[in-house]
């Protein structure tokens, strides 16, 4: 049970870090396009980007999270296999 909780927490932290990097990259592209703006103007750019993406944003989220989760689980299972075979 403790191992499952540890894997769940590690996956959560890893996902948070990936989300943080993705959001910072998105904000950086807005800064590169329009320069440094007032936060309210930045929100307008974010809203316009989201309206351009439309309903595909949720599908993109599901795809990205699925790929990240599967890759992490595979890496973690390989690590656990090595630990059990060496021990």
C-alpha cells in the first residue's frame, strides 16, 4: 500500500512540474509575440489563444496527460524490476 501511495505522489509531482513548464512556455510565447504586458492584457491573449484552440484543447490535454502517465509508469516499472531482481 505504501508503494502505491509513493508512486501516486511521485506521479503527481512529476505531472505538476510538466504542467508548470508547459504553462511557462505558453506565457513565454505570448511575451515573444506581444512583449511584456499588463496582466489583464496577458489574460486577453490567453483567452484568444484558447478560443482559437476551441474544443480540441481538452483532447490535447487528455493526449498529453496520457503520454506522460504511460511513460512515467513504464519507467517506474523498469526501475522496480531492476530493484527486485538485484535485491
